């Protein structure tokens, strides 16, 4: 399809721009691609988050993911997930930078190590590390997480 989107850009309003910028750019490590300022102290920074996907889940799937990743703590309707190389290390770093831990890293049935954090700009994050080196899909029947190593 020649007219397919080229980029997904998630736009988030934040009342504490400096704190959010420091968290996402400096603590999480998203490179700043561009920044603009306008009238009335208007500011925006565009941060590179790597490849973007749009994950759509029905309510039953959302509840299952919440059960596996966060011990049943319900996530908001929109949650942002970042793939990293070291989920445990990044989780600790983001806690140190001011995020609130919702759930410690846990191995999921789909073989990723996932944690949950409440972060600046009123976003809930999933930090995940693919344990097999790449994302894979599992049967919808695989709802119970294996024991943590």
C-alpha cells in the first residue's frame, strides 16, 4: 500500500515539560530528534523511540496482560511499552529517575521480561525485554506466567 503511514507519533501533553523531558530523554534514553518553541512558552520535543507499532487489545486480552504483567493491577486504557535490552536495569534506572514501580519484572508466557511503572506525563509504562531475541506470538490459551527464575 503506497499511502500507508510512515510513522506513528504519540503526542502527550504534560504540565511539567522539563521533568518529563529529563525522564524520557535522559533517564530512558530516547534521543531528541527535534525541539521547537513558540509563543506563550509553547514547547515540544520529538524523541525517537525506535520502531513503532499499534497494539490493539480487547478488554479480555487487556485483563489477561494486566494479570500476567502486573499481578492484576489494572492498566489505563492507553499504556506505552518500550523494548529494552535490560528490563530489570532500566526499571531500576527509571525508578531512580522518579517513576513509581507498579510491578517488578516478570517473565511472561510470551517469553519477555516485563515490568510496569507509573511515569511522568501521567503515562503507565511497560518496560520489556525479549528473552528469545525477538518477539513471538503464543496461543491465546497461554495465560499463566511461568515461575520467575
